[in-house]
């Protein structure tokens, strides 16, 4: 089944179509009951015919995906509805309308308010309600503003409530799709993990052990097998980075950085950060790991750890390499080597965070990135 077919707002659109048809029926009933009081009955019949045709057109559009996803139909509905309200002048003179005669569109005029509320949320509903209310006020006259206050209040409440409900359902739909995608990815990963563990990982582990035991040229083969084993285990343990909206799981972005020389330790729960913040933090970690490769020594190992402290996140990058001194780090910055000052300290400072470095000759280096 296509994921796009899951639309939690579809019941609201169906309800709108039913409302529009029923409201047009009430408008016809209203004209029939007030037939003797209408100055130009043929004008009322023409107005009802236009309303009926547009009811069919809009109902067909709201029943299709293109009509629900494209707000142009809702705005066209608003324009046509306002025009139909003024078409009451075909049946009744303006002086009669301001004297108490009914606007023949009746409750049918609330249709675009609901359509805009569903498609654009609270703001769309309030915009539609304000437009219909102004059109009604211009027909009734400022002197009759108190008489139409209840109608205006109902329109505003309908636009606000339906718009809020639509926005909530839209957010719930996005979270549901994200959860379904994550569940599907997890299930597929578990299935592949079982197959890989039973076959490929066991073979790679055997090649690594035998290559190390044989020595010589086989050591290179053992090293390659070890690297591929780590890569596969990292792939098996990784998790989707995208959580919801513009927030991502920092752990899902850091786990793929693990190698035979780099261990990544993350909490079991997701560590959610704004996407821009997470990407900058990961870039700083990559620069720190690059420095380990360049300066820590050929046999140095590195550990990346993530801590979620609630109001801040701490990422530690520690290696057991040759280390250095703070004075040499400052001298590197002065000499124009900007990896530390810009790629690490600069990124974290732009995020409003802090960077702490601890190092000494022979004792390795530890970076603490806090945002």
C-alpha cells in the first residue's frame, strides 16, 4: 500500500462535501418557504442554480487528491461564495436586505471557511471567516452589525476549531508516517542482521583470526576483514536519524563513524536536536577524528561518547595517542592551521556551546563539545 494513501484529513474533507450538499438543500428550502416575499423569484432560482453547479464542482474537487492538496480550490471556493452572496441582489433589492430580508446563501456560505481551515489550518479558517463576515456586513450594513454578530461568532469559532483540529491531525499524520517508516526500517534491519550474523560476520571473524595466526601477508587480509566486520556491525546497529519535522537523532548520525580504531558509544534513547545543530556537531566530531588520524599516531584508538543531560548534550572524543600541549594548539592556530579554531571551536561557538580540550604529551587528547 502506498504511504501517500494514509490521509488522516480525508474524513474532514468528506464531511465538508456532505455539509456543502446539505447546506445547498437548506438554501433551496429557505427560498421555497419565503417565495412570496422574494421580489424577483427568477433571480433567486438563478442564484440557486449557480450555487448548485459550484457545489458539484467543489465537491468533486474536495473528493480528489489534487483538490485537497492544492489550496487554490479553497480560495476559488471563497471567491465564488462571496459572489453568490452578492447574487442575492438578483432576487432582493439592497434596501430590503438591509431592512431584514435574508441573504439567500444562508449557512451554505460557511463552506469555504471550513475548506480553508482544513487546508491551511487555524489561520486559513480565520481568514475565510473574516472574508465571509465582511461580505455579510457589507450587505447588511453597518447599522445592522449587532444583528449579524452571532453569525460572525459562529464563523470565527468554526474556522478556529476546525483549523486547529486539522493542524493537529496533520501533525499526527506526519508522526504516524515517520513511525511506520522507522518500524519498517527496523524490521528490515533485524531481518538482514540475522542473515549477516549467521553468515558474513562469522566468515569475516574466521578470516581475521586465521590471518592473524598465519601472519605475513595474511595480516593485511585480517585487517581488511576486521574493518569490514566493524562496518557491518555498525550498519546493523545503526538507526534512522530522522525523528520528526526538523529534529534528528544525533546518535543515528554518529554511529556510522565507527571503525576498527573508533568506538562510538551512544544512549539507548534518541538524542533529538534541530537538524542544523546536529549536522554542525557531527562536522565538528569528524574534524576531531581527522586530527586523531593525522596527529595521534598510527596505532592510536579513539572513543566517541554522547551524553544527554536534559538541557544540554555533551559529546566527548578521546584518543590514546601521543597527545600535545595547549601551547602547540595555540601555535597551530597562529600558523594558520584552522582545523581546531574554526572547524571545531568555531562551529560549537556558533551553536552557543563550549569546547574543552585536555591533552598532554603521551596521554592522548580529549575534546568535550557541549551544546
